[in-house]
C-alpha cells in the first residue's frame, strides 16, 4: 500500500499542524484542564469549519468520503498537542460506528450534524468487566411494547460530557448476539457520573435503570450490531495509535531541544554519548510504532475483518507500549523538571499511560492475538 500523501492529504496535514502549533499552546490546554473541561466549543467549531469532522464520513450524509487514512493524518497532528476535544470519542468512534449501521433514518438524522459539528454522540460499549473489548456485554435490553427497556452500566465513555445521545451495546432478551441502540442523553432513568483520568481528561460512567427507547433506536438488526461496533473500534484504534505517534514525535523534538540548551560541566548534555544513545533508542522505537501504524491502516483498508482485527490488536499493543517507553524516557532525560506539572513532557507520558488502557489494554489485545494464533494452529 502506498503511504505517500496526495497533494490534498498533504494540505490536510499542514492545516492541522499549523492549527496546533499556533492556536493550541500548552498554556491554553492547561487552562482548559484547570477548568475541568474536555476542550472548548470554539475549538470544536474550528474543527468543523476546516472539515476535519467530516473527512471520513460518507458524502451522502454531508461528509467528504475520505478514508481512515485522512482520520489518521488529523489524529497524528492533534496528538502532537494533546488536544482535549473529543475527536476520538465523538468524531471517530461514534460516527464510524453509526455509519456502519443499517438504520438509514438515524444516519440521515445524525451524521450531517456530526459532520457540521452541531451535534455529538458518544459510543458506550465498554463495561467494568470487559477490559475494553467489545464481546463482553452484560447490559440488558428487554422488549417493552414497540421498544426496549435498558438495565446495566457502561464505563469509560469517551466524549460523553457534551453528547446529545449515546450508541449503547446491549443484549436483547430472547435473542443471541450484540445489538446497538441509540439512547438520548436526557432519557429518564439514565444516570451519568463524570470520572477523571490520570492525564486530566474526563470520561463518564452511565447507569441505565429502566431506560426506555423506541423501536427506531435499534441501529442494526437484533443481535447484529457487533460488526458495526468492530468497524467503529477499528477506526478508533487507528486514531488512538496515530495520536500516540504524534505525541512521540513531539516528545522527541522537545527532548532534543532541551538537551541542546541544558548544560553540565560547561557543555550541553546533548553531547554526552549515553544520552545520545538514549535518544537513538527513542527514535528507533517511534519508527517501529510508525511502521505498525502503517500496517494497521493497510489492514483497515484492505483486509477482511478477522485479519484486520488481529493486526489492530498487534498495533494497539505495540504502539501503546512504545509510547510509554518513548515518553517515559523523555521525562528521564529532562531530569527533575520533567516531573513537574508546569512542564509539558510529563503530560505526554500521562496520556500514553491512559491511552494504553483505552479501547482495550495492551494485555487484553495481547491475549486476543494469542487466542487468534491458537485458533489458527488448531484449524
């Protein structure tokens, strides 16, 4: 697969880079975090105006008919600034899951709003015991008249704070498989609890206590929602990994600059061979992660779901661990200042720690790879 960017993709990359470099400073991000906010409405409006929210959505619903490659280009640049706005949660996870569903009416209603930035939905699929993997679903949906009544809990819902609705995975009583239902955020019986993550961002835990939805809330056939959910998660994993690669790039750049100006014994510490070797190890690890990101992009675009998901598990595992290694070494090379909240390098490590646990931890994806390999050997 050719990963040389087209002229349009290069322009897209440059526009996002200019935005994060000029308009999304570390100080402005810190101010948002101090106020307990997951981004700002003004920034989200800029994302929409520049077409970043519609880049990979279908043209018939107001999108630009791009691919996961455009999403990764945007995410990598946003990752360089640790952008707080819920691009992953709302513009990718929820939007791509909905786009993969069969309910034409709900897609016609919501996808144009998502593309324009006037509406947001979030994906509520993870549960306390699922470890971020989509197959484990205990939330129940009981048939009630023409609709359904929901009971259960969803955790780690990204982008939930400003969402008007949630895509919820559930098991409908009397049927096999996983179904997807659209639930309004203001539904009676839905309790929402905001929870802080280690990197200063926020997620929500949703409790469903006899939450009623109509028949039109069913987004795919009964028990047929897993394929659409996996499609959304495939795009989400690539987005998360691309953001981590961007964060590794920025960490290495910042660390290299620091080694040039920090002096000890009358010389820049960047001249010390041991530190040069450490920087070389960080750069090598980042390039391995970048290559794995390319493999994940190729798998999403070209491979059938079974092969795609195995490649994505490998990518999530490898890139998540690489990001912790690179960003952790960035802190060490900065010394004491790297440990302070006022300096940016530590925030990249915190984000890497959180990202390694989102959408399935490295350990969970490693186990999924091992199970797939064992199945192949038995087959």
